[in-house]
C-alpha cells in the first residue's frame, strides 16, 4: 500500500518546503523506495502559466506539457524522475473541476460546499498518483503557510485523509522557523509553538518538526520543542542554513530524517542510502579547478528565481566541468550599442534568456550582435534563439526591419512568425506549444557533436517560430538550422558555422538538466566559455 507524507509550512513563507521534500525523497529513493512528490498550491490561478515571473518565479514545464510551480524543477533535479500534470494542483484547478461537475448535474441537486465537495476533490487528487501502485511513497507539499485562509481546505483534506489512511500509512512534516534574536543572543521557539498550535486547531498533529535555523539547535531547545509541540525528541530535526541546496539531503541524512520517517511509516530501514553519485557531484561542485564568468541577459533579472532552472543547469554543468560558474545577471533593457562592450566586459560566455514581450528586445539584439562579431560563446534559449535569428537577419542578411510578429505585426520581414495552430487562439492560459517534442539533428553540426545522436526530445513553451520562408537565405549566409521537428519542419536549433560556440534552441534545455544528467548544451557551453577564457588570457 502506498504511504503518504504531507509537508506543511509555518511561521513564514520561503523556508524551503520544496527543498526539504526533494531531499527527503532523494534519501528514500537512495534506499530503494519508489518515490514521487506533488505540490498543492493555494492560489486561484489554474496554473502559473499566466503569472508574471516577478510574481511567482519561473514557470516550470513538464514532459506532458503542464505549466507548473518551480518546485517541480527541484523535484526532478533531485530525483532524476519526470513529473506530470498530476504533480501540481492549484485551488483554481480544484474549483474549476468541481464547478464543471456541478454544471453537469453530477451532484444530483445537492448544495455544493467546501466540505465535502472541495475537500473530497483535493483528497482524490492527493491519491491520484498512488492508484497505479507505481510508488511506495508519495510526498505532498502544501504551498503557503499554516494560518493562511486559502490553505484551510488543503489542511482539512489532510486531516480527513490521515483519518482514512490510518497512522501507519501517513505522516505530517511541519517545516518551521526557529529565529535567532541577536539582541537576546538566543534562538526562540515561540513562533514554532504558535505555528503548531494553529495546526492543532485545524485538527492536524505534526509527526515531525523540521526547524530552519541559522544556528545549531541545542539539546535543550529540541526538548522544549518536543514537549510543547507534542512530538518525540528524535522527531525534532535541525535544518541549518547550507551553502548550497544540494547539501540538504546529506544534512537531513545526518539528522536521520529518512530513518525517522520510515520508522513511523513501519517501513524497513535496513538498506542504507546509496548517495555515492550525489557525493561525487558535490565534491566536484565544491572543489572546482577553474572558474568561468557567464552573463545572463534577460528582462526579469531582478528576481533570479525567474531563471531558476537555468541557474541550476549552470551548477550541474559547472560540476561536470569541475568549474565554478559565476553567473552575472544583466538587464537586457540596459544594453545599448554604445555600452554593450562595457556591459559584457570580462564575460567568458553569454546566455540570452527566454521571455515574452518587447521590453528588452533591442538590448538582447545588441548583445547578440556583439558576441557574434567578437567570437564570444553564445547560448540562446527560446526567445534567445528568436533574437539570434532577428539580429542575423538585420545585420547580416540586410533585412531592414526584420522582427518577430510578436513584437511588430507590421514588420516587412517576419523572420519569426506566429505558429499556424496559434492563429485562432484567444485564451492565453495553457494554449502555447507545451511539453516534450521530438527533434532530428543533422550530422556534422555542432548540435550533433554536443548531443552525440540524431534524435532527441526537448521541452517547449512558445507561440512563435522561425519562418521557414527565409531558411534558404539564412543557411546560405552561414546560419545553419541544425535541428528540426520531424513532423512539422519547425526549426528547433540554429548555429553559426564560423564561430567557436553560437548555438540557440527554440526549446528549454534547462528543464531537463538534473544532478544525475547535466544537460549537454549547458555542459558544452560552459566548456566553450572556459576555452574562450583561456584564449583571451593568452
């Protein structure tokens, strides 16, 4: 029978429930258990697809095309297992489903209420992944903070589900904050006590406390938390600030979080977790032999979480190259023809990031022109690829006014055009080209050298595409289309012939980079940037 773990948060947001959930899952996976993680978000949006990245960080896209919370990226990067539509559920999706059923008459004229109809639907979704018997353990992270009004139906659903499942088949981990007051010179347990008290008022007793802290928890503090929060002392787990999120599984192992969880769920603790590959990755990450400076040019750079998967992709690629990757975030709209050399000074490689809308477009074009002409390694993702096409059209092919149809519907040269199937779409949410699509790679190209094969699959999130009416002109001038979708002929990858590294993809390779399998495009780009650094140094 599938076991269920629920992870709640208290005191404040942004404590790292997703990292704790992913770390626990990694430890359980390393012991041989089949584990997955799902995220339940209390906001009313159907999904994060229409949310501004400033609001919610990046929108993570799964293999099957779900636009999801960025925490699902952590789940995949830690576990190296794909997530799906079922792994991220919002209040909006729950209510939408219930209302549609009500309109169909499915409730036989009953008054539709939060209890039981909304909570029943939440419980159904919580158990959806467990119905096939594919997983031994399912970890469910509840977004928000205990005490938030919007979280109440989820907490109530957990209370009911725990009663239905029984004590040995479910448990609750409560992630909380134990703040340090510098003036008093001590850690304070009262916020955690109040947080647990609130949870108890809703009928849920946490089984394990994971305490975020800047200072180590003394035995006295652990006893105090155990006594006033009704948990065993071995169920008070210290989660001290770590240099990198990839340290957290080992810190949780040291705290025996996985052992405590398995004991409470009546599961075997015989198999010690095999974390050899994880430790190897960490060893290379923490002991780099070289350093490389990468510029990330984008429009949401004030919030690094908007590019979370890209940053993590560089961490994975840095470890693979035994190189420390220093990422400099550069606002695209701050770059002009006059200052581009100064803005990119000291960078060994430049990535132009994905995004939507016209803001910052000219700055991205200025960047690409400079790195193309000065032979600086360039990597473009999604809009970054489209910008590479526009810049090449304007400055090499002489297509004056070349642009994307997204930015200028009256452009004389729509080198990036709206996809045919997108032309009659009016609803913005969930209607882009989403999820994994196949790509055929031409032999003899840089893309083939990077991937080492002719058939790949990558994840997408876009409405616009390379206009194939211009393809012959581009290839004649030296910009090669090295990757195509086999069904539609959509250009997936472009690269330049006479350039040390100038590769751009219409897809989002960062979404498939994991600790176990760093993405080859990121690995190759970091290697090329490192080679460029050595050339410049000479």
